[in-house]
C-alpha cells in the first residue's frame, strides 16, 4: 500500500481563484492524498466553495478535511492544518496557485526511491498571460536559503516527523515566513533532493498575493522576521551559526537600500543603523557596507552573494 501524502492549504478570501487551486489538487494522479483546507476567517464565499468541493470530491483515497483558524495569518492557518495531518509526508500550498497533475507522483517517487528528508522542486510565475520561471538554487546550505529563499512555501515537501525537530511555523510573522521556516529547517542538516525539471507549481502573481509588493508597506514586519530568525539561529547548535547571523543582519542593509529606493529616507536610516550596530565594525567594513548600500540604491543586484564572500 502506498504512503499517504498530505497537502495543507490556508485559505483567506480567495473565492475568485480558490476553485482552480483545489481542482489542481483533485487532478493529482497520485493517491492516497489528504487535503487539509484551513480557512483563516474568510468573509467571502471561500468556505462555501471549499465545502462544495469536499462534497463533490471526497473519497476513500482523497480525504478532504475542512478546518478553521481564527488567529490571523497564513502561519497560524498552516499550523492548524498540521494538527490534522495523518500522513508521513506533506507539503504546504497556497490557495491561489496551481499544482501540476503529476507533482505529487514525482515527489513521492523521490521519497520512495531515495529517502531524503526533503524534496525540493521548481515553479513558474504567472502574471496575466506572461509565464516566467522562478529562479532556482539547488542546495542544502542555509546560506543559500538566506540569500535566495529556495525553500519557498509551495516548493518543497517534507517528512512529517522532521517538523518535530524544526518546530512549526512562527505565527508572529506576517512576511518572509517561508524564509524563516526554511532557515530553521536547514539548520537541522536534513538531506534534500531536488526535482530540477519540470516545474511542478504555477505561482500566480497579483496585487493580493500573500507576499505583497515592495517593502515599505510592511517594513516593521520584515525587520521583525529578520530579528526573530537571528534569535532562532542563535538558539541552534549549528557550528556556523555566528557567520549565518552576520549574513542575516546583512538583510537589514539590503532592506535599508530598498527603502531608500522606494523614497523613505527615515526608514532607510533606521534599518541601516540597526545593521551597523549589530555587526562588529572596523573602518574598512563600514566603508564597504556604505559602498554596497549605494550600489543597491543604484539598482545593483547580488549583494547577498557579495556578503557571503566577506563573512564566510
């Protein structure tokens, strides 16, 4: 008998795309699947769409569980869904994206034949009629998660028991939650195998996406995620944690430059000072930091890789 695979989907006011996302799960050729839909206080008819979907599609090999989480935030909804999981393997999926019909089949084939802790895979972005590949980084290194967030929410599946080591999603975080979650997972040094092709997920980009657009509209949330991630790294036993903490602090400098690009000098100064006060500075490093800050403001890219060479 094949192992059951769980898909956890938080839902919040996505009636206009939810049915397509759910249908992409129903069309999976792999069975058995457990789909857990965690409504997060929807005020539209998302709950009704989910209920109708369950009535139409629930079966012995496609269990559909509807649950609710009153605490706001996708992390709280994902954690609520985790409580319902009865499967050895699982993934998280957003309510506005699409899963390729053979996605779970490919993922479970890797778990069954190679036995990793995590299976990572790629995605494409869809904006209107335009489809572009999501940049990928096939790694197990926490540094690459810090710089690239390769373990994005809907781009990896994991052994359920691994979450006992990593802990669940941090419900205090409203931005960059998967960045934080992925770093904490990789600090446990799991085995990861990547499905490089084909892309298994279509990520829909629109103005109501969970991640939002730009930085200034959620600056405090972004900075909170950075500082809480540093705390998590500091509490770990990873031998390179002090270096990782410096790289994470560098995200503050990058954010400061982005704030400046978006026109807020005060926010930029605050984030820059927070960076400068938390990394031991000599004159050459301080000068270098200001050069990188200016480089980003002028449109330069790849600052994370530059900092990697400096601090590792």
